[in-house]
C-alpha cells in the first residue's frame, strides 16, 4: 500500500480509501463489517461514510467493524449544510455520527455536498454549520474540518482560497478530470488533502471497456487504468473505492502496490483523448432523486450518456431504449420520462448542472 500525507494534517493515509456507499445490503451488518476489517488488514486506513449511505446502515457497519479493528485508522463522515443549518444542529449531527461509529472522534468531518456557492455560504453563515463544527473541534470531537464539492474547478478554487477547511473531496476520475483538475492542482499546491470519489464513474468504465480501451496501457484494462489514475496521481491523496467484495479490495490494493505513477505527460495525453465529454455526463450520483413525478432520472441520464460519450445515432438510441426498458437500467421502473412537468427541481439539484429536462425530451423522441 502507498501512504500519503493528508495535506498539512500530519496524518499518513492509505492511497486507497474505503468508500462506504456500496455495501451489499442483502448481507448482515456483521458480514459487511468483515469486509471493512479485511480492507484494514490489507493496509487501508481511511474509511469514508455518511449518514444515509446504504439505506442509512453504512455508519453502523463501520461502527461494528471498528469494535475490534487493530491499529490506527482514520474515520471520515459528513453533514449537509442544507440539513444542519445551525451550529446546534451541526453539533447534534456530529455527536450522532460519533455514537453510531463507536469512536471517540471523527478524524475528517465533511461539510457535505456543496453544489453551488449558496450552499457554502449557508455553511459559513454566523451561527451556521461551520461554527458548530469549530466548537466540536475545540471539544476534541473532530480533528479536521473538510469539505465535499460537486462544483467546477474554478468554483472549488474560490473555496480553497478562503482557507476555512483542510481538505477537499471531489468526484474526480480519469474521464472527468479536466473539469475539476484546476481545483485538484490548486488544492495540492496549497497543501490541502485531496480525496477523489467515484473513480469508475458509477460503473460506466467497466461497462464500456471496449470503447474506452485507450484508458489502459500495456497489459492494463481500462478499469485498472482508471483506478491507477486516481491511486497514483501525486495530486490525489486518497482514492475512495466503494467496495462490495473482498475481490474489489484485492484489485485496488494490487494496483496500489504495483502502480507506476501518472506523469504530467501521461495526464496531458489522456486529457487530449478524453476532451471535455465527461463535463456533461451523468455520474449516477443520485442527487436528483425525489422527482415529484417519480421519474428515475439517474437511470434515464445514465442511459443518455451512451449517446453523449460514444456518439450513438438516434436510430441506435431507439433500439437501446427498447432494450433498457425491458432488461436494462429502466426495467421495472415506473415514472416515464414523458411525465415530466418541467418543474425544474432536478436541474437545481444536479451535481453536474445537466440540462435534464431537455435530455428527457430527447429520450421521449426515441420512445415510439
Ligand atoms: S423537471 Fe421533470 S424530471 Fe425534473 S423533477 Fe421536475 S418533473 Fe421530475
Ligand atoms: S442527473 Fe445529475 S444529479 Fe442526477 S444522477 Fe446524474 S449527475 Fe447526479
């Protein structure tokens, strides 16, 4: 395992982090906790969770695992400023996470899911979440206040310049990095920890290995190339992987053990091949859920990625749509795209700022 300094915190964290958003929910708490302990035995010491992940069981699974996990390890969890909009609510949230995780303190507490400047301002307002987190820090309940963002590179950069937090968690991967690289480099140069989430673009890379052949080099698959990118880039401190099985952990750890780093030259080559396509791709993050018409927006938009990324024709998309309704990501879903009332809720929430309404209209035009 490679270990890296997390910014200026003095903490040495594993380059592969355990993202607790993809536990197998058919398994028991204890069975999933066993996966966490296995990761720790392979050298992983950074564990990231959040209230709500995996039907709100993720923090509890980690809590179970931490009961008898040897050695030093670091715990990261989160709270949204839109939900905990006062210092008191923020303190309550921290205490609740500590109790669920069964730890004395949270090492990295994230101001969670900043999608626009107003969210950041809400967290920072007098009497708001940040004030509560500072109090927790004084009382020894939090080591470091950090932040997760879904904004563009220059927007994240503005937050970094504010110097209120010590690290940043971003959805950055081999396909979308040009969109956020400015922030990654700036954070790295200024001594921030940089944690990357969603390294395989919600499963899109393993699913499209043929089209994305250029992401791997030598004997490497595109999926391995994508993992190597986030694990070995010096600018990225921790690459979060949403592990479900021990095999997933073995693969990521093998890549960390073997990997040769990406040079600036390699990064530039990939930048040219990828272009800016991923700026406008759906990552499957799910923040647009809760459509009042119950339209499964992430499923539709992930389907739309195929047109956008691989230049499928309208005819091909028509064919594919029939298939996905029957067998694919839209099978068994209620709430057809045609029910959209254009209320605008989903576009407000979208972490990628996508024109969801227009994409749904286009999908409807393929649905004959
Ligand atoms: S704009 Fe359409 S798809 Fe989006 S939330 Fe409103 S009804 Fe749902
Ligand atoms: S449409 Fe936007 S918010 Fe919804 S899943 Fe895709 S990227 Fe996330």
